[in-house]
């Protein structure tokens, strides 16, 4: 099987009729980029920047961050690199920030909530990203957006830093797309309103599932409720993709679900444009997608979305793909 996959390393990701979708990778550090390229990744769909901030005694400097971001961008060349701004808090702690203990860390002070309040931290990261933007095809994405105000505020801070850099005579790319993660159900529900203001969406199913099902993604006792194929999740995803397309934007997914064998045909059916997964899942996913007819899967869409349970969805997909 490995040999069969390797042959597809430099091939495009196309369905049986030749429709292209993008297969990108999730990374955490510049060292991960080799693995992306060796596995035929067409881009980086999620660069989790938390690692830059973790395991040290102070915040990373603008220069340190600039080095990491430019290294990744240069190595990826023309290929898109979606960098997610700091998603700290919740379960990911930073000793030097001295964050208060919370009753419900996953529902608390984290990610963009923290960055908008501690904009001193946020601005350093945005400056580093903006300066690095001239070295490749950068897209910036904000995590854990819940309201349109948050997106607007984050974007305004980004624009301010860009303006400042230009006034300082620094070069900044003029073509940086700015998007958001859809991982809070509130944003999936009114995706249409968000789609007018963002350049793209990336659906973060790891969190979207836990918030939609009210089931902690780490809690074994309730893991039976953590259902990627639950029709509620599929309908939310569909809503996001439809909203994006209605506004001429693209929609990707960077949660675990994007690389899942059962989920891939469903996501193709819903029209997902970009799938971002661990690098080692890319070639198996490409192999699978080449066997799937997008036309057929689009014709199954209404039936998939009207299923009642997760099991019914899975049975349907298995029947249609002969994945048994
Ligand atoms: C997600 O929530 O799906 C996601 C990709 O982000 P993380 O797993 O880092 O929360
Ligand atoms: Mg998340």
C-alpha cells in the first residue's frame, strides 16, 4: 500500500471525474515542513503557533517568531500556509502568563479572547507574521471566534499593525487572506453573516464537535457523544460551506475529521474545498479521493443531511463506498 501511495506524491488530488480539492497538512513547528513536502502536501492548512509559546519562561520575541514563520513560508514556496494566531488557555497553559484557574477552561478565557485583551502579546505575533508575509503565500486565521465583533476587532488590530509597519518602511504582502476558524456553533449557525467579512473559513471539528454535543473532547465517560458523523455536525458543516460559497469564499477543515476515511466522501459531498490533516494521512486520502465520484456524492447530499443518527450516516457511507 505504501508504494501505491508514494506514486501519488506529486500528483494532484482529484476525484474520479477530475475535480480538484486541496490536501494540506497540520503542523506545529518549522521542523514539520519536511514531512508535509515528503508526503505530497499541497499546503499547510493549520500551523498551530502555540509551540512557540510553550515550554519556555517568557513570551517569544517578534524576531524569534519572524524566524519560524519565514522558515515555513520559504520552504513551502508558492504553496499556501495558513497560520493560526495564538490559541492558548483552556487546557494549554503558559506558566509565565499566570492565568487564573477556571471552572470550565474550555468555555473560558482562551485564544482570541485572551489575545484581544492582551493585545500587547497579539500585536507582536501579528507584526512577525506581517513581516514574514513577503516570504511566501501567507494566510492568517483567528481561533475561537464567537462573534462578528471579535473578528472585526482582530482584523482591525491586524490592519493597524500593517499600517505601522508600512510607515516604518517595512515590506508587507498585499495579498494576505484573513480568515477564521469555525469551531464554535454560534459561528456555524450564522456563517452567512461571517462569510461576507472573512476571506475563508477553516472548520475546527475537534472543538466544534465538543461544543455542539456538549461533550468534553478529553472525557472518556462522554466520548460516545463525541460524534463527527452526527447529522447535527454534518448540517453545521454544510451550512458553513454553503455560506462560504454563496459569498465566493473558500471553506477548509483542519480538525481530525478532515483526514478520516468515512468523513472524506461526506465532505466531498458537501463541497469542502480544502482538507487539512496530519502529513501521514495525505497520501492515503489522495488515494481514496481518486476513487470517489464527486457527482455521485453530491447526489447523496440531501439524503446524508437528513439521516437521524450517526450510525445511519456511517452505514450509508459504508454501503456507497464498500468500506466494510
Ligand atoms: C479544532 O478545534 O478542530 C482544531 C483544529 O484546533 P485544536 O485541535 O488545536 O483545538
Ligand atoms: Mg480548536
